């Protein structure tokens, strides 16, 4: 058996664990990260992400004349979260984050060389209830890959780097206790099964969430969404399986709000899968028609940018829990996008020239790549041909040609009426979105579907504000901490029912720093 010792053990090598390690090194502690993945996966899911963070009254907001404040942000947060009376620590985490995200996350990242796109995005505006009242989604110039790479480099160049170690392919299975205190963990090597035990004064769980285990997702499916869909694609980390949640619960730690999940309604199969049921999250085109399994338009019309959770709720309410987005090539070129660093190379590689080209001419390369490679895309020159291909993909005749044709013709007739006479709710929402400069560049203006010029479609481990894991009665378990997604990004569910986009990466960094500080003070 391999044996390791350190002042602090960090279980998980994602952004939260890396940030906690950096903070602990600042306090002169010996730190060992145990990560289940290979070294190439160091940085976790954040390395693959788009890299958006939620900030309040940033320099980018100020330069664009966007007035914001912690009080305003907290009102928006509470509106979207719909907290319950028992959510004491989730509320405290939300309040603390909006108050301190600028000095503790934004300025800290800028000091490390991280920069953001000059214009924040405006997402999760909300419907009922309202969400972000101003744009707050700050995209890292370089995506999540830049964020992870710089923080990993900071570990290697830290003045106390001799006090830091990391062991890859180490799967932690249990927590070790002694005299009522957590004093370490035990597990096995992921590849060869060699057992190991690690001992430390403090243990931080930074192992991610539960969404990488689809059966566990279905077991915790929220009651608002009825039964879970038959097929759910995995956009989470392959090792985010909740096994450390079980280990924490076994020694008395409290889990909360596991049914508050962040899922997307517009997933498609990855055509270069790296895990079972590997999914891609499309950024739904606002000008596309969102149709149900029969090809009928879903009402009220679904438009992204307002409430991601509401989109999932609407699709899950259908008789068959999948949907279609119908668009033409002109809409696709301007609006089609896929979330993550992999499909945003101009931002990932920090190329202003390619970024400007894609903004002006559209994502031609992405449209072609998805049409050719992704099995969930069907392309045709006419509606009858399209319906035939949709039915062939689904393997039955469920898409009704007359229903789909009627939906398109009615929508196009409404577009033709002109902006002043349009009553269609989708067109009104598009007009609302286009009032913001950041959205206007990526949303079509009154675009018909039939156009011959355009043819060839959140919970976890409960913690206090020092990230100490709580048992029943909010009593901290000595020596045990949880950060990032494992802690529901703070308190066991600081987002409530919904998340104001960008609060996942931001809160991973914030909780990591808070845990490091708490342990640093304790020493």
C-alpha cells in the first residue's frame, strides 16, 4: 500500500481544488492533490468550458455604461433561486459571493494575467421569475482552457511550490476518521488497483458533482420535470459520479438539494465521444422554431437567454421528452453555437482576427462541421424532404408534415407583417434581446424560415462559510471541507433552483479560496 502525508489533502484537481491549493500555499501549508484523472485532465471540466464568470460592477461593465451593484445582483439572485426558509447557508454564500466576487475572484484572476472579452454577455434574464437585470457573464479571453492553464502554471511557479504535490489516477473511495475527526482518505490507483492511504490535518473534497453518473441524475430528477427522459447525454466530467458525496454522507455529512441540477434542453451527441453518451450543449438559436416530437411548435415559444431551467421544464412536459430546432442556413450561420472551448477556437486561441471573421461572416466552419458529422442534424432543401429525414432519424413517422409546414408558414407570415405589427411572442423576445449590443451582433433580425437565399436546423455537500462540511444541526465535521461543485458551489446549493450563468466557475474559485483561507487561519 502506498502512503502519503501532508498538512492538507485536496481530493480533486479541478479549478476549485487548484484554487484551494494556491491559497494554502500562500499560507505556507504542505498540500497534496489526489486526482482520479490522468495528468492531461488536470484542471477538470473547466478546461473544456467556455469560461464564463459572473461578476458584479466589473471594469468591463463600467466601460460599457452598465450600472450594477451587489444589492441589485443579490435581488436578482434571490428571485431566480427561490430559496426555501431552511436555506440558511446557501443564502449566506449567495450574499457573500456577490459582495466579494470582484476582489476575491475578478481582481485575483486579473492579477494572474486573465483577461475578459470587452462586452459582457446578458444571459439568464429570466421570465417568471426575473433573473439578471443587467449583463454579468464575463467570458475569459482564451476560454476555460486559459483559465485552467494559468492557474496550473501558478502552482508550478509558486514560491512555496516545494510544499505542493499531486498524484494522478488516484481514486479516493473512503474518508478516514479518528476520534471524531477526519484525518485522511483511502482508495486505489485507477489503472492498476494499487491501494493507498493518505493522512492530513485537513481534507478538502473538490471532486465535482453528480451529473457524470446518469443513473444518479435520474434518481435525483426534480419533481417539476416529471419523469426523466429515456436518453440523457453527459456533458459533465466522466468522474463526477457522486462517490465522494456518498463517502461524506457515510461519516455523517449532510447532502442537500441534489435535485437542483443544471441541465440543458438542447443536447446533441458528440461525434468524437470521449465518454459514454458524450453530449454537446448547443447554444439554442433564438430565431429557430422550437418544435415538439410531432413537429408542432411549442407554446409559449422557447427562446434561450431568459431561463435555461424553464426550457428543460418545457421539454420534459412533452409527451415525448425530446425536441427539434428548425432553422435555415442564414440563421445557422449567424446564431448556431456550441458551448465550450473545443467549439470556440477563435476565443480559445485568442485570435482577434478569427473572432472578427466569425462575427461578421458567421460560424461557417462550425455549421459545416455539425451538418456533416453530428448524427442529430438533418439537412434538406425543402420541408417535405426535411420531414422525411427527421422521421428517418427518429425511426418512425412521428413528425407530421402538415403540422410542421403550418407552423413555418404561420411564423413566416408574422415576420412579413413587420416589426410594428408583429404579435408573435418569439419575435417580441428577439426584439427585446436585440436591444442589447452584445446580443444584436449574434441574432438575426426578423428572419423567415422559408427563404430561398438561406436554405440548407445545482446541490451538494452542505458547508459553512469556511467550507467546513456540516452534519445534522449544522455542526461542522472536524477536519473535513468541501468546495466547488461538490459543495453545490457553496453551502450545499447556493444557486437555489436556477443559476445566474457564470456563477459556477466563479464560485469554484471563490470556495477554493475561502477554504484555503479558513484552513490558513486555523493554523
